[in-house]
């Protein structure tokens, strides 16, 4: 069966993903995913930080079944109870006043960039430039690929959206230098995920806020990957003691149902007037029911606390391996990067896959671990046992 799936994919699906991992999961339960032949895999990647509640969480399954039987979609022509409730829940749990829902991280960032530009348009001030970070990742639309500080994502799609410039993260002097009287916003991830789990320092994030305040420009934080409990608080910004003006979410918010969100304080959000921005699917009854259920379940089951506790336990155990192959273990909560001192990340990733562990790697030197937030210490212990064995074998080679 897998061979048929692969041959259909090769023949009919655009070749954007190349040779994928030859697995096709049919169902899941908790942190386990089942390949079509019945083999069980432990999911330590959560579909790239999406499946926060693991797979087939009974509360999410029940809520979605109920919603599917009621109504899926009505459009933004009408009021939507779940949408209003999720907006309220996100604002009450954060420093923000308003929410807007869309369908993906890229779309959320696109909305945030539009909001920042509209904010100055509204005031008749000619500020439109957005400063972003080198090695950032903000999405795949033309504008968010331009915002992404990695040329490989945007180069083939020129001409790109004008008005973006890039600075190295954690370099306050470079940021100060990059601000001009055209700067509208500074946009960053608090932990750069796609480029290998690189955290912004607390000092830097404070400096971003101070520079924004000093020049009257907007601070946009992309929490598409760090948001919704992953780092040990509902939003990562809460651990930095700094309040952004605009924040974007997606990945884990729907627990696997596609949804993105832009959150903003009233001052920024007021720039959008009726007709300025919109969406057909965004925030529909199904997606927002998923978001509500994810937030409720995270609260009821203390999953942010779990992410913090099990995440710390995990990083401690990885460090305690004392492997000469590992040069650094970094991250926050259950967003973990293992930096190797030699280019063995792919070997480690492949050996973990052979041991039925799903993880990710960035380049040749970073292993990325993004498990569901329901991970237990026992899951970590089992992983560490396998990983230690794998590292000792890599050493022998
Ligand atoms: C994944 C990601 C995005 C893009 O999200 P999509 O849903 O794939 O469009 C944007 N920003 C960050 C930080 C991400 O990790």
C-alpha cells in the first residue's frame, strides 16, 4: 500500500517536498502514530509543533464530532459564537485586546504586516518598512517569504514586496542602526524555530520594545511556533516580561485543525476598519471550536506547566548524557534543539527514526525536538535510553 501511495504522490502531487519519509500514518493515540502496516512511532515532532494535545485526544475528538454534526461554516457575514468565544479566551489569557482569525501562520503574519502598514497609513505617516531578523522564518507567501530572513525562500519569486530589511538577532547596535524614519515595525520570533532553535535574549527583546517605544513603531512577535503552551507559558512573550503590540499564532492553536490568529492591542487593532482585511474560511465554527477546545484542555490538564516541567527534565537529561558529540542543548519548555559538534544530526535523526522516534533536523548539526505537550517523564526516559545508545554507535563509526 505504501508503494501505491508513493507512486501516486510522485505522479500527481507537485514535487514541493521531494522524497518524503516513506511512512503514511493512518491513525494516532496520544504521542503514538501508527503507520499503515501497523508499526507504532513515538511522535517527538508533533507535525512541526502542531499536535499540542497529541493525537486523537478524547476531548478534541468529542468537540469536533459535535461541531461537525452542527455546522462547519457560515462565513463572516454572520456572527459566530465559537469565534467570539475564542477571541475572548485569547485576549483574556494575554495582554491583547482584539483577535482576528485566518488559516495559517503565513496568513497570520501577512495580516500582522498589513495591520502595521495600515496603522501608519491611517495616521498619514509615511512609515512602511519592516525590520526582521536574519535566519527568521515567517511563511511562504511572497510577503512573508520576503519577511523571512533567509534568501533561499524568496529569491526565485522576485520582484519581492518592497520595504523589508534584516538584522542579526541579539545584536542591539545593528537594530538601532537599521531603524529609519520609514520604519513601521520590528518583527521577530522569540525563539527562531525553523533555523535551529535560536532564542532571543531577554536583553534583546527588552531593547526591541524600548526602540519601538522610543520611535513610536510597532513590535510584532511571531509566536506561530512558540505559542500555545510550548515553551512552558501560554505565550513565550510572557517569559520575557515584554508586551508586543501585535502577535501571531497558528500551528498548535487548532491542535491539527488549520487556524491562524493575529492578536493586537487596541491601539494597533483600531487601524483595521470594515473592509480593510478579511477571509472566507478564517475563524469558522469548526476551526474556532478546535481552538477553544485546545485552550480549555491545556488549562484543565495543566499542559503549559507540564511543558515547562517535562521540558526542563528533558533538557537536563540531554545535557546529562555528557556526550562529546553534543555541543549545546538549547530551547524553552518542549521546544528543544540539540546542537552537535560535528555534522551528525542527520545520522542521529535517521537512527531515531529507525528506533521509531519522529524528530526533525536542521542542516547537519541540529536535532529539533517538538513533542506534544502531553509528554511524560517516562516518555523522556525511554527516548533518552534510545538516544544514548544511538550516540554511542555514532561514536564508533
Ligand atoms: C511554521 C511557521 C510559520 C508559517 O506557518 P504556516 O502555517 O506554515 O504558514 C510562520 N512563522 C513561524 C515562526 C513558523 O514556525
